[in-house]
């Protein structure tokens, strides 16, 4: 008794002799905390562990932390670090080492870019690119191998469509296919476009791998470089977190190395790429793996139900309005899908399924319901990625099954020029229907699906609030009753995304105890005129209380 008393006195004296934990203050800031209990503040304090100590007014925090280091925000607007709930990190990274075709509006323009890029390639290297979209060309027809063959008779060319759901290849690439593409057969979950018996050069969904598998893989070094480039893009856009839907076990091991070497500047929430090695490994980890530094986790599997709307691969309950007899593609057979979901459920892995069409979404809901059974009431946080076109009767089922709708506001504004052609007016009621989901109390997480869309989350917030393109069209917004408020849009990229990754007690709000992840912006997304939301720029991006990005001529002093 006496001994232990004396020991605790010694411990107390030792504690008193320690300096208080070194704190840092952000002052002179205009802070939107996203914490409903205290929405506004002018100062933040955080400790050397990178967690917030206090959120409040400058004078008060200065008094409480007189010895704290100071960061002057010079009046900048501060919001919680933005989280993209659906962004492909490696896909974004490889855009730096492949031909970028985003924004092209004709085949001629694409051929020019390919020609220029090929001048720096070794003689026998594949020419790989992505980002074409025939909807932006005169005629809107799918391209052919012949379009590429004149310029590239020998070099294999492999060009992904903007949505990643189709590739355009030349004859040299088709010659290397793992199986002859000619004839009248079709692969499961995919489609080879042909003229007569002859493959014409476009492979949709489950057909892409027939040529893709023949392509040389990225080296370990190229993979690291691609990830580094993607990290830099993400933090420069104000992202402090990304949910990455689909990583192979090999690529995840690269990320684990990078996390151990403290080379990951933001929080990555990785999903295993289907029912493959990464999911098997995750099952051996009890369904959740996290690094010690809080930058890398995996606890989710990403599965695919159907294709995408642009390439008419989205599975619909009725025919495409502009392609009679076509109801889209199930890229995974219902049996294989069910067994993957069963396996994830057994391993306590969160399930996230890509579903675009109303038939694809219904199959996901039916499968989740059957597999979850009574567990639908538990805190499973299963997700539907995109939930893009949903039958109106099916929207309330998301809430009944306690699912999260992970949606991408820029998909609505990118697809609005042609979505009605594909779907007709009636089905548009359940298309990109954010307000209907909110009305039925379905939690939303917002993202961009980069590199399908731009990595910049301000474009997503702008699209969510206006449902207009960057030219302000259409003037009232497309299907304007589905627009969301600015706070709802910000919540989708902060609290909503945090919830979808079980991190609502860590990130997504600025509140004592939570991580000091925040962004200084050059304007206020809650008050600038709507069009200016798209142009807001991060001055600096902070993760765990450290700047991981600073704009070159930043006003924010460090
Ligand atoms: Zn995606």
C-alpha cells in the first residue's frame, strides 16, 4: 500500500515535470467544421499526435495554449479534408505514363496525340492510352481497328474508353489476343464488336481482357511511380482520403511497402479487386487490415454487377431506348456474384458492388438481402457503387437493408447530354437521384470515379449543387429537383465518405479528438456564387496536422 502510494506520487511528479504536449494553432481562419454541434470556428489546436485538441475562437485557444506554434491562415476558408469515396489510385497514376485522351473531340485529334506520344516509345512497346469517348465525336459511332492500323501497322495499340468499360485496339494488338476474336462466339460478361465474323476493334467489358492479358504488366518501379503521381494529384486537389475500389494483392503489397516507408501522404481505404487473391488474403486477416500510421487500410471487396451506360453495358430491366433488344451486360454471373458476396460475409468483409443499370442494382439488392438475412440490421455498411439508374421502388430498399449509396455527382453532368437517349424520360426519374436517396434516409458518400472523371472534388461539389456543366448549362440544371444543398454536397465528400469507411469518429469533421485533416481554400464553398465553386483552389492540404501540399504562391504562412 505505502509502496504503491509512493510510486504514484513519483509518477505524478514526473508527469508535472514533462512539458505539455506540444500544440500547434491554426489562427485567423474561417472554419466550416461540418460538426453540427459547432459549425463555425476561427481557430484549431492540435497536438503532436496529429489529433485535434480544440476547435473554437482564436483568443480562447491562444490562452489555453500559450506556447503553441502558430499557423496563420490569413483569413482563408478551412474545411475538413475532402474524401473521395470512389477513386482509382493506380488508374490515376498511370495516366501520367500513358497517352491521355481525355477531352479529345475527334478521331483525328486522338491520332495526333498518339503519333506524338509514340515518338518517345521504344520500337516494340505497346502504345497504351485512355480517355476516348465516341459520344464527343461527329457521328458518335464506335471506332475500328482500321482507324489505327494505317499509323500503327506493327505496334500494338490499346486504348481504354473514358469509363474503363471498353477498349479500342488495332490489328497488331488483336493478333496477340489470348484467343481469336473472330467468329460468332462472345465471352461471358462481355462483347466483341464485329463486322460479320470479323472483330472490328472494340471490346466491351468482359471482352477487354482477351487483349489486355497479352499486354506487359507494370514493373514494381512503374507501379510505385504511378502511385506517387496519384498521391501528388490527390493532395493537390484537397483530398486527404480516397476509397480505392479495386486493388490486386500485388499492388496492395506495393502500397504496404510505401506505407511502411511513410510515403503515403493521405488516407487510402483500399478494396480487394473481386473474388481473387486480395480477398483471400483479407479473409486470413479477419476481414480488416490497417497500418500503424493510419494511412492504409483494407476491409472491403469491390465486386462488379454490370457495365456502364456510355458503352450500353449497364444492365437494364427493359431495352435500351436507343438499341432495341439490348438490355446490357451482367459482367459477373449471378451464381459467381452470390458466392463472392457469401464469402465476404463469412469473412466479415464489407461489400461494395458496382451497379449502374436498374437491373444491375436490383440484382445487387436481391443478393445483399438474401445473404445478409437478419444481419441486414447490423452495422455492416455494405455499399452500392454508383447506384446510377435505380427503379423508384428499389430506392427505399437501400434504407431497409442499411446500405450506403456511393455516388459520383460529375457522372450526372457528364452523362446528361445522352442519358435520355439511352433511357427515355421515364427511367430518368431514378437516374442520379440524389435527393430521392436523401429523402428515403439512405446515407450518401460522394466521389468522382477518377480517372473516369477529374480528380478535383470541387467539380463534384459544383455538379451536385447545380447539375450544370461548367458553361452553366442547362440554365436551370438537369433534373434540377435532384440537386443537393452546398452543405449536403460537402457532407458527401466529408462525413458521408467517412461513414462509408467506418471512420466517422476519425475524419470528416473538425472536432476535438479527431484527426487534424483539413484544407485551406481560396474561397468559401458555402457562399461564393455557384459557378465559382468549381474554381476554388486548395492553398494547402493537411493530414495529421502536417502540410502534405502547399500551393506555390500560398498566402497561408507555415
Ligand atoms: Zn470506378
